[in-house]
C-alpha cells in the first residue's frame, strides 16, 4: 500500500522526461545479489536480476539522478540515451565517467559529438595502486616475505600516498630522507614510484587553472620520461593507461569537470538499498 501510494505521488511530481542537460555523469553501483533462472529453450542459466545498475546524473543542473538502468553494459546505456529525443541528446556537451571502456564505447556510439571527461579521482587511484604494487613487490624480493609492522616501508605506506602539495616542505623533505634510508633494493624503486605519482598529481593539479599547452606538455613529458627510465613494470603499465586515456584526461584539465555528483548519488542509492533490508525488486 505504501509503495503504491508513493508511485502515485512520484508520478504527479516527477516530469515525464528529464530536462536537457549539458554535463552528463554516468557511473555504476552494485546492490544486492544477482538472480538466475534456467531457460528451457537454451538449456542454460540466465541472469534475470543484475546486481549492477548504471545511473545517469545531471552534473550541470539541479535535476540529480535522471535515470537508472539494470545491468552494466554499453547497450543498456545506449538504450537509455536512445529513449531521449535527438534534440535532448544534442544538448549534451560533456560526459563524465570513470576509466571504464564500457561507458566509453557507449558514448562514442550514442553521443558522438559530446566530449568525454575522465574523473581525476580514478587517475589518482591508479597512481596510488602502482606505488603500492612497487612497494609490495620489492619487499617480497628483498625480504622474502610480505611487508609487516616494523618494516619501515610498510610503516610509511599511508604517508606515501599523501600528496606532497598538501604537506609542509619540511614534512616532504623528511619523507624523502626516510625513503632514501630504506633497505637497499627497496629505497630506489619506492622513491622512483613516489616521484612518478607526484609527477602525475602535479599534472592533474593544472585543472581549473587555464593551463597553456606548453606547460601541460612539459609536465606530461616529465611523467612519461620518469616511468620509461625507471624500468619498473608497474610504472610502464601506469604510463600506458594514461596514454590510452589522455584525450579524456586532457578534457578534465581544460574543463575541471568531475563525476563527484554521480558518486554522491550512488552513495545515497546504496544507503536507501540498505534501509530496504534486501528489497530486490529492480522495477520498484
């Protein structure tokens, strides 16, 4: 009874179609468990309820969540955008996503004239991941085991992922000295990976500062050169990923657009899902 009353009220309040948006945010969220049914025709199990949902958000206006579809494929995003009019799709100038090739291919097909922007949070996350992978690998190689409390490189793991731009100069100098004093065979790779991470963060910090092309190219070359000279496979993989997504990262540097609105909406969705105590009807 409560659900039926809510649907009647929401139908009167919500518009039939969302208003046009200039900046569209797309992100996925995971809720509940998948549900499988056995198809007698194909004699195979098929997914009837997908635990992944994709939400489309208005990042430039006040509409918030525009729609949510079940599944996490390029086709579900394309189908949702195809339900909007051509005039609505033509209004979209920018689309903010995380580093997901599924959304990238969907936007290339459904919104070919929109500029794709990568959220910088996920770029920073990749840099931190590469640094941690270097630290773990060299620790196993030198010590013959995983890092643990008492190993100085393990004790510094949280400070290594802090941005030097947010630390006082004396703190940065002290951290560099502590890295240099690590065990031989560990200090060199960790210091190189930390510098590469900071190079990438310096590049991302140019967003919203109207950087010129020469400044961007200089910082990007510094990052690529450090990764190439390091000989570390983790940094080579990081540099390759940055190169693949560079047009979208460059769009972030010029526009400063992030997908924070979609991430915040997903947090609300997950909170509501927990309050529903396992309510699993995707339509409702």
